[in-house]
């Protein structure tokens, strides 16, 4: 009976041995472990974006997670404006776009050159000015009304209420001029003593406003990055619908640009909208500046 029981247990032992054999034997000392899992394909995407996005550090912050989760690396192609990045895409020079020029992005898709545009985050421009705020910008009913109020204060005899404009054709400059237009005001007709054109970037424009105790429309990142040099200025108005800056990821048409890496671009686009990525975006900047630089979603 004892011999019979031994033979009954033999098939079970064989099954166990076969199971461990199929799963792979433990490597001997000095041997490399082997895996039955296929290696994940990796790819480098050519991403056309703007200096505003790249200088924020957001992409550098997101890249390790993108690589770990999707096997995607980024070759970032930085352009001064969204329109410049879109021009690169128009020539097939990138695999995917990450920009903040809604009208130009929509036109690109409508022309059949873009396949899909997805809004995935936003932030705001802001009206900065002296902490004393003699023009009452902080109490204004909207950004356009705030700019008109600065001019009204100047006309009312407050010579210190002056406005500084980049006047350089940048996205921030166009946003500012659209606000004047919303109140039926032509910046070109404003007195030079009041409307002072710097022809410079955001930092230099803010520094001039700081020196004169004047106002300016700024992207919030530039203000936060230069805050220590602007002790007399404060953000007086932001989180206003008219100041909203929407960021989108746009895929290119596979029909028009068959040579591009469309599958990886699609995965990148979907990854940006995943809850875990959106949470990272919403947290970015808080540790360094005490507040987020971007808001998740549109």
C-alpha cells in the first residue's frame, strides 16, 4: 500500500516540475535573468511647441513618466509662437503639436492638415500693477474694463497710471491689444506718455512697469519667475475668462503626412488626458511658486 501511494503522488510531482520549468528556471550565479515578456517598443516623437511651454519646465517634468508608462521620448522643437510651430507642422517637420493658439489650431485641422485637436490644460494671463492699485484694477468687472479703467484714471489726472505694452507681436501682445479692442479703444491712438511701448520681452516690460509704478498684461509664469525683481508689483486680476490661455495637443493627418509616427503621437495625446497625467499637470509649480502654473482640463 505504501508503494501504491508513492506512485499516486508521482504525477502531481511531475506537474509541479513542469510548471516551474515553463516559468523559467532560476538563473545560476553570474547569469542574466531571462523574461518571457516581449520588450516594449520605444519611440522618439518630434514635438513642436512654444517657448512659453518649454520655458515653464512642464515637459521636462512630465517626460520621465511618459517614458516609463508609454516608452515615448520627446525631441522638443521650440518656437517663439504657436503660429511658428504650426508652420513647422504644415511642412511635416514634426509628429505632433502642443500649442496655445486656438484659432490657428482649428484652421490647421479644417484645412485637412491636422487630424484631431484636444484641449488638455489652461492657465491665465494677468493684469499686473502697483500694489497700491490707484486705478482699481482689482475691483474691475473684467480684464477689458480693467484696462479702460487704467486709462480713465490717467485722463482723470493720475499721471502715475501708465501702461506698458510689449508691442512685439507676441501672443501676449495680441491678447493685450484684443482687450483694448473689446472696449472700442485703438492702442495706436493712445497718448505715448500713457501707453508706453517697450518692444521687449515680458521680463523687460515688467521691469519697466516696476520702475515707473505702471501696469502691464503678463503671462503669469513670467511674473512668478521674476517676482523677486518686482517688489512693487502684484497680480491684480487673473482667473478671468477673457485672460484664459488654452493649450491643445494636435495630431497631424496621416493622409497628408504618412511618414510620421502617428501611432505614438496618438498614444501621447491620450496620455496627456489620463487622470494621472492631469493630476501631475495640476500639481506642477506648487512646490516652487506656491501655486500651480497650469490647470488641468479645458
